[in-house]
């Protein structure tokens, strides 16, 4: 009897923490499959890959928990990097950085206007916005990657402090701030309230629309920051860097346990989900998986993850 | 007083409905004046031929959008069907290859519908993510089957008649397109099946309470989209006589754009096949006009993104 309950409890934990379980499985399996996985170089590379994605994911988590969605991040990431590189030719680095962030805020504001104030469907609107931004990036770069000209710019992306890359340190600080905002401030609590039940939140006196606008602005600003850091690390900008990013990040957030319905989830879950996706990509690259097969696996995982999320929602509906 | 307010509202609705259409028409008239070759009979026939593949995909997309869902998998599916059909043309007879191509589309659509029904996706957000994932899967399959290479249609094949032939100066492709328009318009307006799709898109709860099986509507919608995508892909490869594994790129965006500009709302329940015909015509003529004016491909993709976002915005204003 007691054992049976234990088994059920363990199963439930596995069900709730599927990202963590999958991550552990990969980490245990990989050393047997390739000796390169647990090398210092690969671990730093994995952290760097993750860091840029995590900065964006942290911002989008606020949007998703508030019950909306931001698919424009892929295009915005490219655009802000390109803007930063284009502007550093004619001005010092700091103003270029500020203007790149302003671009992010502007895109966030337009998204917020369309989705919150005009009641357009968040998914399709931000998807269209992502396409528009990619088009703008293509025009700005003439469809070729462009090189950075500022030495400090490339330094920011590649410098290490005490053996840890600066980008990773920035990411850890930002995620710590995001976690404390989510858990300890009124803004964070409003996310759950607005995403859980919009009407109730309005009756409770939360300015729900204003809150959603803020989350879009936040997501736009941190995505622009991530784009700036990515371009700094690669010392280049191109319109094609962000083709899969939006989908990858939104699905990574859902894998962690945040639901598209809103109201559930948090920053730690997002970190787990993104780590899982980045590790999977890293593992496939190390094992020399054909890039077409990689695309196939990525697609199947995305469908599987969203399916599982829907299926849980359906179960909940049926139970009620 | 009331009448004046009503009048203002009417004017606003009129502006919302026709703003993009008028904009495109101005562009077309301008092009016709400055570029004489735009009005030549040859170019008109050319445009009619270009219209058919996108038109077919857009017809299928209209049904899905009226049903309250969305299908982003048409891009990947289009590529996959193109590759499968050309591969088959190289080894078997023309009818077998065409039938295999059509069945690939039906199977792909049925798979989409089955996945959505299995996980109980009940809004376009879930459908959007799942079909985007499926697009990645189908695209990967196209790349795997062709090994990333473009496959040519055998020369002198009777298959080429579909895309290049004409009956007394009318291209065969446009005849197929209008046959599709007629059949689908009949199904959507005159049969219970079509009314069920309208009802499940307009009000799913009422539809279910009235005994309409939403699962069956979903299956019908997605199989129809798959079939229409297959016909579109077959017509296109017959015209261009080869299939690349990324043949269907951007078809999903262009199809959604055609549907929304035609006047079918993204919320589902309203709209018609005939509206989409006008939407497709406008998009095709616009693309041709921009080419004639020498606008670069990059600028065109930015312009299309802008029009898509504007169309979604105006669509959301219409619903209030």
C-alpha cells in the first residue's frame, strides 16, 4: 500500500518536472556517447549558447505568465544587433547601445498597442511583427552578414571575468533580478493574477491592460539587449540569426512548465526548459547529427511539447 | 444625433475594410502608368499563372480560418509534396505521381487534424504552435528525401501541361483554380459540412451543444487544406519544372495575408471563399507590380510584413 503511493508520488514528480528529468537523462547519457561533452570548452560554449537565449526567455516569461505571447523576439534580436553595428560606425558605443534598446522598446510598444489596446490576436500579430522585423533587417544588411567595427563592442561579447564569460555573468544577474521581481513585487504578482483570470484581476483593482503593456515593453527591451550581446559575441549581425529563436524560446518556456494559458510558471522553470533545449542542440551537434535530421527532431519535440501542454489543459477541462 | 454617430461608424468601417485594397490599387495604377510592359497581355497571362499555386493554398487556408483555427504547416507541406511528386515523376507514370502527391497532402492534413484532435487544441494559439512545428517536420522530410538538392521534372513529360498548357488561350491552371473555387464555395455555403465549419469557428460552445462534432470539422478543415496545398504544389512544379526542398517558403504568410485582405476575419466564423479570390489577386498583382518597379526582394519582404501586420490590425478593429 505504502509502496504504491510512493510510486504514484514519484510518477507525479516526474510528470511535473519532465524538463529536469529529460535534462538529467541527457547529462547521464552524453559522457558515454562522446568524450567531448564534459570538457571545459564545451561546457563554457553551452553556457554561452544558453545565456543569450535565457536573457530573452526571462523577459518573455513575464509575457507568457500574463497570458499573452511574444513571437517577434527572433526578428527583434537580429534587428537590435544590426542597429548597434550600423550605428557604431558613426557614434560611440554607448549611444549605439541605448538606441538599440530604444528600438526594442518601440517594437514592444507597437506589439502592446496592437495586442492590448486593439485586441488583436497576440500570437498571429507578434508572428507578423517578427516577419516585418526580419524584412527590415534584410533591407538594412542587404541580406549579407555585417561586421562590427568597434573594438570594445567585440570585447564585451568575448571578455571573461575570473574565468566566467561576461555574458554569462550578465545573464545570471538579470535572471536573479527577474526572479525577485516575479516573487517579491506587486508587478510579479500581477502577472499571475492577470494571466490566471483577466476579469477577476480587473475587478480586484489591478490595471490589467497597463500591466500587459509593461510586460511587452520589458520583453522588447531585454530582447534588444540579448540581440546586442549576441552581435557583440559574434562581432557580426545578420537577418537570419533569429529564424528559429522565437519558437525555440516560447517552447522552451512551455517545456519548463509555464503554460500558454497564463497564470502558471516562473523563472526557474524557464531556466530549466531553455537549458534542456540548448543541451539537446549541443548534444546533437557533438554527435554530428545531420542538420536535416536535427530539424526533424526539433520539429517533433516542439509538436510534442505543445501537444502535452494542450493535453494537460484538456484533462483539466474534462475534470471540471 | 444617433444617425450621425452611425454614419461616422460606417465611414470608419469603410476605411477599415478598404484601406489596404485602395493602397494596393493605387500602386497598381501607378505601375500601369509608368511601366508599359505591366499591362501587356503576356504579363497578364503570366500573373494568372503565378496566381494559381498561392490561390489554391489560400483557398484551403480560408476554410481553416473560418473554422477558427490556423494552419502554418502549409509551407513545409508544400515543399514536401513538391519533392515527393517530382521524385515519383522520375520513376513512375504521370497519373501515379500526381495521385501520390495528392495523397501526401491529404495524409499531411489528416496528421495535423489528428494531432490537434488528440491533444484537444481548442484555440488558434495551440493550432498555431503545433502546425508551425509540423511545418518544421515536413520541411525536414522534404530536405531528407531530396538530400537538400533540387529535383527536376523529366523533360517532355505530359505532366507539364498542368502548369504550362492552355485551352483556347485560357491557362489550364486557372481553370483548375476556378473549379476549386466553385466546389469549395458550394461546400461551404450549401452543405451541412460547410455550415458546421462556420458554426465551430463562430461559437465552438454553441456548436458542441447543438451536436456538431468539432473533431470532425477539424479533420475536414485540415484535410481540405492539405489537399489544396497538394494541388497548388503540383501546379507550381509543373510550371517551374523543378522542385527545391524549400519550395514552399513564405507560402503560409502569403496565404494568410490573402485571406485576411480578402475580408475573412481571423477570429473565425465569418468570411467566404470568393473573398479570398480577390485577396489572392491583389497580393499577386502587387508582387508583380513591385517586381516591375524594380523593388528589391529584401524590401518586398519588409513591405509584405508591414502589410500583414496592418491587415491584422485593421481586422482586429473590425471586430469591435
